[in-house]
C-alpha cells in the first residue's frame, strides 16, 4: 500500500519562523485567508453549535439531501481530525451505532466514536481500523482526507487521487452490499479515471458540491452507493 502523510482540509499549519528572524510579517494572502476565515458564516455557526470545523456542514448538507446516516449504522471516518464529521456521524447513528475514526493527527474524544491515531495508508493503520470494526461491515465510509499541499499542482493532485483510491480500496473490502462511499476529491487530473473506477464498482455515482464548500475551492464530493455484484475482491 502506498504511504502518504495526510491531513483534513480543516487543519491549517502556519510555516515555522526562521530562528534568525525575530519578526516576520504575515503575507497579504495569509491576512486575506485569516480575515475570510474569521468572518466565514459557517465558521461562526460551528462555534455557536459546537462543531469542531466548518466542514461538518458539508456532511450535514449532503446527508440532508441523500439520506446517508441513520440510527444503528456502522460508519468509518477516514481523515477525521479535528472531528467535525465524526460529531455529525456520531449524533446520527446514536448509541446503537458505531463510528470508527482514524487520522494521523490527534483528535479530542467524540462521544460514541472510537478513534485511532495512525496513518491510514499504512498497514498498521488499516489493521487498527479493521480491529475496531471487529469483523463488522460498514454502512458508510467517509473520506475527507487531503494531503499536505506542496504548492506543486501536479504532485498535489496525484496525492489527492492516491488517497481517494485508497479509500475506494477500503470501501470495496469493508462495505455492506448496499453501503455507500463519500469521498472528497479536487477537480483536475485523474478525476475522469477515478469516476470510471467508481462506476465500475458501484450502482450509482453522484457528484456533490455543498453550499458550505467555498465557491473558489476546487473540492467536490463523490457519492457512490450500492456495490455491484463481483465488485468486491
């Protein structure tokens, strides 16, 4: 299995200051990002409603439209930190359900969610998720994974699609026949090929762009439902 360090899109890391520089001015683009982030209505709403990230509303919107989450389900959340999607899933599946979450970064506990801190793209990470599932098949696999962006478009897009392929491989092995995969991708090279893989594996494939997804963002969410006969290894 290919190994990539990843993070969720909601994680923002400032570059380290150089030791020799006592003060470094923020760039104009950094100031713009910070101003937009602070004034973002979904950021403000997430603080009021107790969600850890604005991305929680992306899953809420998609769920309201496509009815993905239900009480008693088994859900796997790939790239879960800081926990917005896990919060949404945990509330919807309830005490009778199970949410297994994994991220390379740490995540504060979420009620009803079993969290594994590990690299999902590594054999050890995969084994940890399988152990938490304890032989159960998932009703839904969620993937909000994205790589640490280098700024080199071709390389970044290749890593995005590699993570999406790993999520698909996991879904093939661990979904129930009528289960679903919701995976984040970015428009660019490899999308058509990935859509073809999804359509060869699932009975129904849909493209979703929630209103809470920033308009300038190239991100999309692909929703695939119902494994085709013979699609699993």
